[in-house]
C-alpha cells in the first residue's frame, strides 16, 4: 500500500534538501558478507541473495520507505526490488520483483525475470515508487561511486562491488544513495545494522 502523508514531520528538512542541486545523501561503506559468499559458493546467485537480504533490511527502516512526487510525500508500506542486469557487452536492462517473503520463491522469480530480460532483451519493470534500485560492479573494487540521478526521483539506490577475501572473511563496498530529506546518517546506521542481522541469520 502507498499512502500520501499530508503532515510529514520532516517537511521543513525535506524542503531544505530538496532545494539543493543534489538533494541526495551518498555513503559507501565496507560490509562483511562472509555468510552470503560461503552460501553462494555452493548455491550461486550472489546478486539475487544480496538484493533479497537488502530488501528485507530496507523494509525494517521506515525512513527508506518515503518517496516524493512533486510536492506530495508518500509512504510505501512494503518495498520491492528492482535490478540492473547486464544483457551483453554493450547493453544493460532492468526488472522489478514483487514483494516476496520466502527466499526460494524470491530466487525463482528473480531467475525467471532475469532469464526473460537477457534472452528477450525486454525490460520487465513498473513505474512504481515502492521499490529500491540495485546494481553491482563485480569486476573491480571501488571505494566511492557517483551515479546518474534525477532530482525528481527519490527512490534509494544501492550498488556494490567485487567481494574480496582477507583472513577468511569476505567484504564488499556498498554504496547507499537516498534523499536527504528522508534519510540521515542515523537512518543509514539502522539499515546497516538490520542488514548485518539479516546476513548473520541467513542460511
């Protein structure tokens, strides 16, 4: 469910940040993904598994579920995933996944839509605001990244890099970009803690 918030408590802050040339908060931080890597070394699907666990974490942090359209503020009760996928050496595409609670059901739907995108080169996406955008750069490490954005689009973005191993632990760099009118550093810390707990509880 998506509902309009008439008396948004951060309206003044939102107006301040939304008036900036770049209203987005962008943070890149290192994440321990050892549990995910070890599971996916056997079962594969690292990209989908990361997205699944991140979506679960996002759904526990209300600040990441607000969206703006024009002057109106909306709250999305449940957030779904949207993936960027490499189709060939020159093309990428996008597809949405519905809100799916169980991991294996989510993975099955991910595989079906990913297969359709790659083989039919047909984007499977909606124009809904009740999602977060995922992308991955698995070919190299980065410590920061600036992505294209439109001020009018307040959907948070998440991008991660190639995981690396040191002393038996695997880490990635995760870029989080969200509208500062909705999200402060404290909210990011809540998200990171929720994501950490999802990773530790996985598998």
